[in-house]
């Protein structure tokens, strides 16, 4: 499964371990934290909270993609 980072556009490849997964995935090039939800190998929701700040707090503004 492949997810494009909503912050920088980098392609993040996820293996079969993420086929039924709900949780965070970090984009290594930009540091954005993507919140994903996948079921049966298909993405259902991808949200971004932005890059982690130096204090470790995630930004609260979200952009969202919902798949069918």
C-alpha cells in the first residue's frame, strides 16, 4: 500500500502489516505525522497533523482524505 504525504507529497510505502491498521505513520523527509486508517489493504482515512514541534506537540490543524 502506498500513501502520499499530505504535507510534502513523498510516497510512503507500507507493507502488509498495515493492511488492517489505525494509527500514526511518520513521513521521514518532512517529519509530518499521518494518521491513517486501513481495512483489508485499502486506505479509508488519511489525516495530517503536521510536523512535530521541538516540544513534541503535534499541530492541531488537520487536512483529511476519505476513501471509499
